[in-house]
């Protein structure tokens, strides 16, 4: 998971969080930055770790309120490569979910997504939280494609001239998700001075 939540401090935005379930049992937090055509990173901290040999953090995701949720598979077996899926020691009944918050900072007000008007959903694409934007794009894929594409094109036209081009990229993804990729917008973004 990438850290994009206003609930957490500004200096950790964009950090990369990775779950480890073999050897080190926990979540490592890495600071990353662009380095030429690639990226460089350094370990910032072991964000979560456990001495419990069954601790298996297998997923982490930012919640609508900006907190982080961790799924702990909690199993004595590691995976399918080392053990049969029918191994009698495989625990199919237990697991844990942990929630991480930053106590001195307020939670984020969750974006309205389910049942929101298309105009509201498009404005959600301006949010800092990547997962809120992702959930918004998923919601738009379930709406009438022609209506979504028409509204998206109008939304892009009404963006300020100095708007972050990421917003146009979000709009491009929406048209792709509707099965009607805006080729003109694609060509415009391919010529962007912002490599992102």
C-alpha cells in the first residue's frame, strides 16, 4: 500500500508499506523518491511487527476515514508452495484485522461514493486519498457509460487551466473504465510535460 491519507503526517505521504510474512513478521515502511527513470527507497521503520510465529500480515489498505487496516491471516503455515492447501495444520477459521490510526490527528471525513451523483463522484477524483479515488472510479464503472463519459468530458473542460494534470489522468481512467477511452485526452496527456 502507498500512504496517501491526510490522517497521517505530511512527511510520510507517498511512503510504501509492505507486508512480510516470512522471516520478518510485520509491515515495513519505506520512504521512496524518484531517481532518474526509476525509484530509490530507504527503510523508514518497522511499522508493525510481532513475535507471534503465526502472524501473517497479508494485506493492508487505507480505509475511507484515512486509517489503515491490516489483515492478519494468522496461520502456522506460510503458503501454498511449502504446504498443501489440504494440510491439516492449515487454519481456515481464524484471522485478525487490525486498525492503525494516528491519535493526534483527526480522521478523514469519508467521501460520499455509494449513491452519489456523478458530479460528486467526479469531484471525488480531486481527493488526496488514493483509495477514495479508486473506490470512486469503481463506482463510476457501475453507472451508465454514456452518461459517465459525457459528464467526465464536461468536468475536464471545466477544470482550471492550471489544474494538476493528474485530474485529467483520473478522467482518462474513468473513460477507459466506461469502455470509451477518450483518445483526444489520451493524446494530450501523452504530450504532457509532467511524466507522471
